């Protein structure tokens, strides 16, 4: 099954400033199929469209709530 056909348990939204924390969370949840932009978006793809697609194919939305995420315009876009 290609990434384009998969459904996910959740999509992880986070600030790039918190990438290490997000990677740690993904590692801890290794048995769950979590959509993570750094794993599921290829270079050259329309990343905004791909993120919308990943969110739509996830049963849940995890917002890694940090100061960086709360002040990120792009994180707020994903919440809308």
C-alpha cells in the first residue's frame, strides 16, 4: 500500500522548533500509524495539499501543544 492509500490513527501537528520532541513522541508511539510530515511528505510535493490530505486520512489529530506551536501561524492554519 502506498503512502497515498494509507489511513492513519492520527496526524501529528507541531512547530518545527519542536522537531526533536515530535520525533521522540513518534518514536514512543512506534507501533501506531501516525502521519508525520518528515516521514510522509516527499521533497517536491505540494506540502500544504499533502498535509490537508494526511489530516483528512487520520482518525485523530494530535496537536503538540508547546509555546512554539501556539505562536506558529502555520500550526494555527492546521487547526482551522
